[in-house]
């Protein structure tokens, strides 16, 4: 076996040589067989030397014998020897996230080939090819909770569902930070198709994860404005006007809210600031029964009118003005109370006059007229001359009236003026 020894010295490594030895084994057998026949031995020796010489020259040029690997119906690699495939299988099994990975790796078939040494595939490359070509293996992700795998699916699907669950309890408008109470991770890798979770199961697993949400929420609450009334003697009784409009203030509150699955566990106020003070609403009301000057009131008192109802028979129920543009004075009295002419003059109206009801108007000359309204009965006729103190009508509640009273007006040069001073009720 001198020739083989010579070859061994020239070949690059033991594994390749083993393969070679295996392949040339049949030649050795042939040689042994040929020993019995001298002629055959001669022929075979020559043939063997020829083949060995060829092997030496092949090895010298970097050309070597290899194995083509056919896996799951496809050519996947050229490897030095079957041991490379075994290593690759081990790597692939370790790469597949399943305890059952071994069972899905199919058996390869090899075929001898000549190749250039540096074209041989590594075990890692073969492992990758095994994974890619194994029909039962898919690239996916495992969802782990506290390190324990609970589901398996497409990574993108898991991530989107997990993210949706994590942020499900975020408070709109708040600064939220949310996280799972357990350690939730997505681990990508290769999995067996049989391990991929049903989508309903995946959703239910993810929806059962507890989420702690911490939200910093800023909210505004209104501070209702208060009201105050300011009296003024410069306006008639009944005058009422909002002189400063009320405005609600704003309190801005910042709270820290901690919740588990949306159920608030703690709620604490971080800050409360009045960002807008309320503005008090001011209503100005009149207290005056007349806005006339003292001199003018004195002059009106001496204009020669008397009160149309006897003192003690009435109460003043409404002054002139009175916030409703009241153009007379109302003297509440019993029905039938006598109404006297405030001054002498001529009756220019006596009858029913719309809102005034039964009423009398007397012209006193010198630009003054007086009106007596809502009467229950009238005692004078149009055109009749009356003296101061004559009974012209009786108190009633006719026309636009809600109770027995005399609505009394003094009309000066066509305008209804405040009668209060004229008839000494100021
Ligand atoms: Zn009135």
C-alpha cells in the first residue's frame, strides 16, 4: 500500500483523505482480487497508479471530492463530508425555538462530486439552508411573559397587539406611560408551524395581560363668579343694570393617576393653580324715587298738584321708571277708593283706553295734563270742568293691571314726567 501512503502525505487533511480512502476502497478490493491473476494484477497496478497520480494532481490544484446535499427535494449545498451535515443539523435544531425541532428535519441524500476546496459550504450555511427548506419551519416570534412562552405568531402581529394592549388604558389628553405588570417580551426566531397560535387565542392571551398606566392629567375647572349689588341714588328705584359682567375663573389641576387595566388605584394632585381669577359680577340698582335736583323737586312740589288719593288710603306700589320704563306712579288701594282731580282743569278723556282700562285725562292748561288709570268706575265726562279735589273716578283694576291701584301720570308739555315730587310723595 505504498501508493496510498504517498497520497496521504500529499492530501490536505484527514477528513478528505478518509473520504478518498473510502472511495478508493473498491480499487483495493479489486487489487486483492487481481492478486490471484498476474496479468490482472499488472493491469490493475497500472490503473491504480494512474488514478493515484491523478488524485495527487487534483489535490495539488485545490480540487477535492465533496458531497452534494439534496434536502427536501432541493440541492442546498456542497459539503466536505456527511459530518458537516450532522453539525449543520445540530445548529439548525438549536436555531429552531422548539423542543420538537429534531423531528421536522428531513434526511438528506448525498451524491459524490468534485469541487474546488474553497467552494465547500460551511455547517452554518448548511444549517441556514436546512431551515429555509424545511416546510414545517417558519420565521415568527414567541410572546413570553416572565420568560415563559405563552404564544407564538408573526412578530408584526404580536407587536401590534401587544402595543395596542399596552396603550389601551391611556387617558386621552394626558401624558401617559404604560407598561405591563409582568415582563412581556417578543422573541423572534424560527418556529414550527404547528406552534403558531390561533389568532383568537393570541388576542385573548394578550388581552389578559395586566397593564399599569401612569397618567399625568391636566384639567381645567371653572370657578363660578360671585355677584354683588351696588346701590346708586343716581338711578330710580327699579333700575337694575349689570355694570360689570361676571366671568368665571379657571383652576388648572395636574393630577397623577395610576391605574391597573383602567381601574384607578391612586389619584393624587400634583398641582392646582388658578390660571384665571373670576370676575365678580356687579349689578347697579337705583334707590332714588326721583333723579331731579333738590331745586327742581322743590319747584315741582309747589306746582299746585295734590295727591289724587287721600293720605293713608294707599301704598306706593311702583315708582316712576322702576326699571320697566314705568311712566307714572302706582298707588295701591282698595277697589272703590275715591280718586280726586290733582288740579283744576277740563276733562279731555273719560272712557276705556286699552292698557289703561277705564281712565280719565284732565287738561290743566299751562302745559300740564294728568291721567288716572285702571279705574273701576268713572265720575266725569269728556269736556267737563273739574276743580282740584273733585272725585273723578274710583280705584279698580281694569286694563293691563294685576291688582286694584291707581296709575297716575303727569304729562308736562306732552312728556310724562315723574309725579312723585308734584304730589308730595318724595
Ligand atoms: Zn302704573
